[in-house]
């Protein structure tokens, strides 16, 4: 499995992946701001994906991540999702491993993920904790679907 930069030809399959996980994240596919965020990250080479069978651009996505280094040395994971058919196969681990290689040390990497009471969000929490991210106590607004969120931070020295 190869993690690659998403390109414009991946936009439609990126939206297909987003559609699949909207029950967790809230509405995205019809949100112009989400589409603009994907396009911006693609243009800035900060949208990464794993395509089915390591296929050509436009092939179905197994997973994707949006990553921002605009505030370096404070980095941000804006969105990470894995298709239901590809879960528990190491896709998210590879996506996260890939973006952490891009971080200049010392750094802080943050992500807002699901609250612990969201069963389908627990794998994401476990993934971040496996990499050393620590849950933060600061208050984060609920997601657009109305469920809780929590910020996680990783300090890299």
C-alpha cells in the first residue's frame, strides 16, 4: 500500500469517501467549505491518500488525510478517514506515519477527533494514542452531527 499525494483527479473519489463517513463527521459532501479545503490541500500537496490496489488517480480511495504545516512548528491534522471496506488493514497507520515524517522537529501535532462515547470513533482515538498523542482537557465544540469532540496533541522533541 502506497501513500501518495492526492491530485485533482482524486476529488470525486475523495468526496465518495467523505460521503461514506458523514455519519461520523457530519455533512461534508454538500459543504462548499469542505470541498474548498480538499482542493486547497490538493493544490498545496498536503492531501494524502491510499488508492485501492495502489491505482491511478481517480481510483477508489481506501483512506485519506488532510495535513497542515501552515503554523509550523505547530502542525494540524484536519481530517483523516478510512473506508469501511479497508478498516483494520493499517491504512490509517500508514497515512499517519507518512505525515509525521513531514514534521520538522521540535514540533507539536494536533488533531480534533471523536469523544470517547462515540463507539465508531474509538479506533481513531486508539490510533492517535498509539502514536503518542495525548487527549487534552480543553473544551471543544460538538461536531456538526451534534456529538462530542476532543483535541489530541503530540509533542515531538
